[in-house]
């Protein structure tokens, strides 16, 4: 089912966010993919700070599995000056257990006109080919995240291991609400490990325990790309690093720490 026809990741009832099928992760039929939940965290941080500042950095620690059945998001502004604001955001399950802890940095918006910037090679969406999602594998057979996103690939790269560039278009974060550009890039930012895996999950699992998202420009297109590489080590630790793009060029980077484990 393509993303444009998909339900949103979440619906809200009385301050509780309930996951729809697109929010379901690959590892459990009862838990969320962390990418859509990161979108909820950004939504809370942006709402607390207001539109006068742009979110430039978000770091979340995924402490426990994230139940589809319901999540509660709380936010506190730590510091607010004319130049910057910082927040602390937490996500709890319906029993009050903390599942995610995060912090964000927001900088004041300015209009400096044209400024010098680095000229870097960027993938071109018109040169990519739409193909079925590579993020549909898992240990259950229920509809999940990968079934509800659109993907496009370069140079024939598809279901192969190693570094690659993937374009992605995703459903909105919340029913009845247009997501902000940074909310929209969160699901892609949390997919670096799934994009650049070095062996399939049947050989070695690769779950992320955190996500750091650094943004220098808000995306302007529905389609966004991630050029990702994963570094796996025999000590059971890995890292995924991604450069993020929209159709106009680079917008930021994403980093994940990975726990590697034998297949279950």
C-alpha cells in the first residue's frame, strides 16, 4: 500500500497516541518502529518552543519497547533565549514506564539571504527508480512500517547488503494533522540501519538503541533520501551513519548506535 493512500502513523485520543499499522516495527507485532515515535517527539519539542526557532538537533535514547497500544509524550523547555531553546522530551507507556528520553536544540530563524555554502554531490530523485520496500522483513506477519512507505533506489541497488542511497516517502505522523518538515524526515532518519545492513536479520540482528538527528535546513519535498553506511563489529556493537537529502540537496545527518545479536 503506497504511503499516499496509507493511514497516519498515529491517532490521538485524550492525549494518548495509539499506533496504526504503519507505526508497527519489524521486531514485534505489538511495538512501534522508533522512527514514527521520533516524529511525535519532534512534534512535542516544536510545539513547546514555537515557530520562531527551528529544530537543529535531536537526540533520543530508546530505553524500552514502544507499545502500539498507547504512548504519552511530555515535554519541558529547559532554556529559552533569543538565540536558542532546548527541551527535554519523554515518552511513557500507559503504565507510566519511561520508554524514550530525548533532548532537542532549536535556533532562532534568520533571513541572511544567499550565503556561501559547500557544494557537495547529492542524489537526484529523477534518476532513482521506484521499487518495493526493502523494510518489510521481520519476525511477524502483521502489516508494519515497511508496507506503508514508498521507496526508490539508484543504480539497481535494492535488496542487497552494504551502503546505499534510498529515497523514501512516508505517511503523516498524526491523523488529521499536516506534519512539519522535520517530523516528516524522522522515519527516514531512523532507517539507516535498515537501509545499509551488512547481512539480513536471519544472519544477524541489528537494532538501534538511540538516534541523533542534526538538521541544517528544513526539507521542502515529500520524497527524501538517506545515503547510509553501517559499521558492524565483532564485539556486538555497530553504528549507522546517514546523510539526509531532499530533492534540493543535503539537509542533515543521522547517527544510530546498534546492538548486534544472533537471530532469534
